[in-house]
C-alpha cells in the first residue's frame, strides 16, 4: 500500500519553537522525552529513533547524514523555508495545536497558518494556572474558568488535559469545598513564584467541570496517556485508571481521546476503545519515537481490539518541524504495513484496508472534531 497521496489530519501536535529558543538547546533535545543533560547531550543521540531520523532528515535536506551538516543546512534555509519543506513533504491537510506547551517560547497559531490550516486544542491546566494567578478568591476563579470554555473559544475544536503528568489518571469526584481549600493552599504556596498546578483535588475538580461543558457541546477531550518526560509517573499513566470517569453517566457524551497509543499500555487502551463508545485513540509520539519494530508492534496491538473507526493519526510534533515530517512518514508506512498484514491474515480485504487507511489518516478526525 502506498498512502503518500492521502492528506493527513494531525489531530494532536504542538507549536514550533521560535528560532532563538530552538537554537539555544541541542538538536537532539527534540528527539527525546528526557531532559537531563546526560540524556540530551549523549544518550539521546544513541537511540534508534535519532540515528534513523538523521538519515531521513538528511535525505530531504540533501546533505550528509551528520548532525553538523543538518544544522548547517537548517541555518541556511531558515525556519520558514524549513517548515514549508517539511509540512509539504508530510502532506498535511490540517493540524490541531495544543499551544499550552512552553507558551512563552513558541510561534503563534497564526504563524503556523501560513503553511497549513490550524485548529486549536485548549489545554485546561494551562488555562487554570493563568486564571489562578489573576484571581483572589475561588468563586471568582471558578466563574472565570467556566466562562473561558463555555462556550468554547472560536477555533477551539477540543480540550486537552495533562492530569496524567501532574497527578495521574485516577480521576475522582471532588467536592466544591475541597477544591476551594486547594485553591487557597495553592495561592499561598506559590505566592512569590510562578504557579504550577499539581494539586490532585483541584485538577480532578476542574477537569470534571470541563467535562460537563464538553458534554454540552460534544467536544472531544484529549488525555495524555502512557509515557512522557520524567515529570510523569508511568505507573499512573495507564488509561485503565479512567474507568470510573468513563462509567459516569454525566460524561457519557464526551468523546475521550487517549493520546500516544497509551504506550506501553496499547492493549489496555484498545480494550477501553472496544467497550466504551466515547473512547478514541491516536498513536502519535509512539510513532515516530519508537524503533521500527516497536512502532509496528504498538499499532498492531492497538488494532487487536480497537474498532478502526476510533483510531486517528497524530504526530505529537513539537519544537522543530522535522517531527511533523517524521511522524507523517512513519505514520503512513507503519499503518500500511499493519494493514497489509491484516490483508494477509484475512482480517481485511484490500478494499477495506484502503478505506481504513483514509479513515485513520483523516476521516475519523474530521468526523470526531466536526471539522
């Protein structure tokens, strides 16, 4: 199967860094979820993903597959030309950007729109952090939080939660009084320093307030699941922890998107998607960050149970435009390989596989996000 002509809806990605920010950190930093100096400056360059990517990037840039040659070529092109090159090679139809990652260091949504249509994914915890610092009392804060997302701002096609990073996925009911106490504790703790929301009571409470609003508009809510940087406790990133939330009748109409193939919990994520109507999946980050055999295994395990109408492409690209291209290249290739295997196994006919490829790369996201 050749899927290169199918335009992609990248349903979860992040803004690119401004050049002065990107140039201040090693190139390899964009190819790892680690941030310790030893990881970035040495070990990241010894991953299968990095070594494979150097050759693929160099081939597109028409230079030697060495980091120094790639950096020189990138500098000569400049960010705009570089981004245009990678986005065109990725054959992107649209990107849905979570602009809550490093918000003070990134290019704007409008900057990205010069290359491809853009929709916004609103990060709930980032909004909460911003409003907490501007609010003196909990009542005012909660009113502001709700008003900012009800109705959803123009251009916003979904919400995103990083509760997985901050306190884990076992989301529990929280009383108004407990949330208020947490608000004041947080205000006192971060009175003289930048605020970071990592209070489980307040995160769980606000997330469930947002889910009620998402239900009202049937707006998808993306959840980080599975692996990420060391800020995350991988033990609490298993999407099975979401079961009590998924069983709650008040959230039944909220489409829940489990991001990143929930790696290494692919089978658990696939199970949830197979039994809960509101659960959807994507495979960004796992593709392209894993080895080729790892990417193939991850997608194969997702599709063991998951209805193909519930699987979507994303890159989880961030920082540099290379990741958009690498995600698209390997997303198409691995999807083709897994579908070809399904044809050989008699799970699918060739025509069915063709239709499924289009659905996963674009149609499922267009339907879910009503774009």
